[in-house]
């Protein structure tokens, strides 16, 4: 059983960072489309996407944003965090087969509100930035260890 | 066969708007977790979530952000749009059973870059704002009609 650790506001230091890597698959893109209803042909229709400047299907930008959310929720500050806001810039396309590494770095602590501001950067396997921005998060009340829920599993219907 | 229509930069007017509604289900939350790997117990573990200020599981904020992405990609400006950036504020929790209506409104046109800025607001069935912010989008080259891809379907494994 995997455990997740969380950090409270007082435990968090400026400059503290965390990395999380995920390799994008076509199935992940299709699961994201099923979850959100985002059936943009840019992500699902190879013929349509081939005729665009991207010359082939790309992943939803919000899928990579979901990796940022995952890194916050499971790592820094970890479970119990409340996501207050996120600025995103979609710098480059992501395709199935790309390995995306999200890096979170604590940039600022806002004592009155107990918010932290994280620099959030996602890079591909060639170290090119694909998504950049900042997250504002309310960390959980203090350090804790909780069981990591199993990743739900699905099969194409 | 459903068709999707897109608007080019010249076709888009300040104040133009679009609405899209989706009812959140537990399955959508689990599909989102499977797509992104975001296994935050706040979304998947009823016991954990019951002990937090939310008093029960809530949906990933980025799932609602995905509805905004869906509204942009399938409606305004429609397929062929390039998502440049998105600012998000997670104002209130969303739970399975909530019906979320995303409203996009064209706020600004930036002629040099051909970007448009959309006000993006998601409200629940009680007309309370759950996610707010702005999107920056590069619309497709001009008006077009394309086939809407089928929503991928999955069954729990």
C-alpha cells in the first residue's frame, strides 16, 4: 500500500520543489475526452489534425494541467490541499508518446491567507517547456500520511 | 452525424457568448483520475474527504476546467482553435450530481496576434460560480464545419 505525505503551511519552505513524470498515451487522451466531453477533433481525429499546423493529433492542454494538479494533490503540499487558482500558458503541443515532467517550486508564502504560490512548469523529454504558470494552494492543516487511493482502471467499451 | 462549427478571428464579435452544460458523475471523476493519475483522496476516498472541511468527495477542479476547454474547442471559436492560455480560480467545490454550466464571453480581440480573450465562468445548478477566469485563444483560419468525433466510451475494468 503506497502512502501519500502532506505538508502544512509551516512545514513548507521557499524553493522546495517536487517532480512528477507521466508518459502520455492515446488512451489517456481518450479517457480525458470521456471525462470532460472535450471531443475536439484536434485530439481525436487524425485526418482533421493532420491538416492543421500541428500535423497530427495532440493531447488536450488540460490533460497536462491535470498532471500539475496531480503533483500538487499527491506531493506538494499533498492530500488535503485546497486548489485556489492556476494560471496556465500552453507553450508547446504534447503528443502521445511524450514523457512529461511537471516541476513544482514554492515561490511565495502568503501568511495572512496561509496560501502558497507554486511555479508550475511541465517539460517534455527534450526539456522543452510545454505548459507553464503558477498555482495558488491552501495547504492542509499539518503534516499527515494517508493511503494513496488506487488509480481507477477502465477498458474501452 | 453531429457537426461542429468554427469561427475565424474576423467572424468573432466582442460580447459573443456560448453556454455548455454537463452533469458531473462519479464515473467522470474516476475517468479524470485515470486519465491524469490525479488520485487525490479528496476525489476518490469518501472516508478521507468526509473528515475535511468539504465533508465529502469533490470533483477535480481541472475536470471543470476541462468543460471550459470543451466549450472552446467544440463551440467558441470551435475546432481548430489553439489554446494559448487559461487563468483559473476555483471558487467553490463541485460534487457528483452537480450540473455545471460553462459560459464563454468574448471580452477582447487582439489584432496583431489574432488572439481573442474569453471570460470563462462555470456555475452550478444554484447559479453559484464554481470556476472563473479568462482564456486566451487563437481562432482557426476561418469559418468551417467539421464532423464531431464520437465521445470515447469506457467501462470500469
